[in-house]
C-alpha cells in the first residue's frame, strides 16, 4: 500500500503554494460534503466500497461505474472531488483508466485520485498524475488503508463538519461486552429470538439490551440496525461460539 505524502495547507497569500499543497480555501465555510466517484471493473465491488465510504466517511457518492467511457462522460459533466479508480478496468472505445484520471485532472485540478489495484507493489503511477494522486490501495489489504487516505483528504478540506464520525461510533467502545455482542448480532441480521439462542439469553433480556444500546448510542430502532450493519462491514467480527460473558 502506497500513500502519497500528507499534503500541507495552502501557503499564505504572499507566498507561492508548494506543489503538494491542497488548493482549498480553509476559511471557506458552508460548503457541501466532498463528492466521490468510483470506477471499478466489478460494479458490485464498486457499489460496496462507495457505499461504505459514503456512510463511514460521510462522502457524497455521486456515481459508481464499471464502464470507463461512462465514467469519463460523467467526469466531463460533473467532476468529483475524489475519484476511486480501479486500474484493471478494461479499455473501452479506445479509452483507458489513464483517460479517466486525465479527465479528472483537466476538469477538476483540485480533485484527488485514489488508485485501486491488485498489485500495488508493482504499480507505478504516471508522473502526470502525481499532483492529484492521494494514494494507491491494494485490494488485498485492509479497509483501514483506504479510510486513512480519505480521512487525510478531509482533514485538509474546509468541509470538515461533514466528515465527523456520528456520535454512535464514538460510543460503541463504551458498550459492555454483552451489549457489544448483541450489537454485533444485530449487524449480522439476526432477530431477537436468534440472538437469544446464540447468546444463551431470554428474548426479553435481548429486548432490554437493545433498549440500553439504543439509549447509549442515541439511536432509534431502525437507526440502530443500520449502525450495527455498518459497524459489522467495517469491523469484521468472529462467529459466536457460545454465551457471552460479562
């Protein structure tokens, strides 16, 4: 996994910005969330990655494509702030992934590019894309690599208010062991009866735990299920092996 050097805020007006500085005006406020476009040869993978980033990093997912030509057409019309680009996408109509990256740089010089590859150690980014390259992610590596790159980008952006983790993420670590097991089980799609059987509890006790968890995380019933599902996607857990212990 390669990560481009963390970029510095723009230099003061009386100094020329260095090559790697981010061009955003850090004093600008009230801007919308950062936009993200995903181009992956496997559309389902692209939808999963884009959806998780939208939820986990509070990005606005504006499109997911498996077609290079369609992605370029979208970029030409509405360039995103961030392009996640699978370099193994097949060329189409004489257009390649390099053309997609070039379109982003041309239409949005302030945009950023994350390259996704199966062989990050062998991949060398063309020099012309270095000014917009945020990093290179190997599909075999951890989800955290991608999240860290996006977070670095957001930390230098004026839209930081949109990247804040929902409060429930900060509170999950405060759950008691059995509460966490119930929360994880909800993320697996289990019903109260199934959770009770898996953890050796009564259904009434599971319902009580759910109420406690909802209160601690300040989430309604539907929001709790959504949060539990997202938590499971970004924090894989082992299978239940028996009743949970406090």
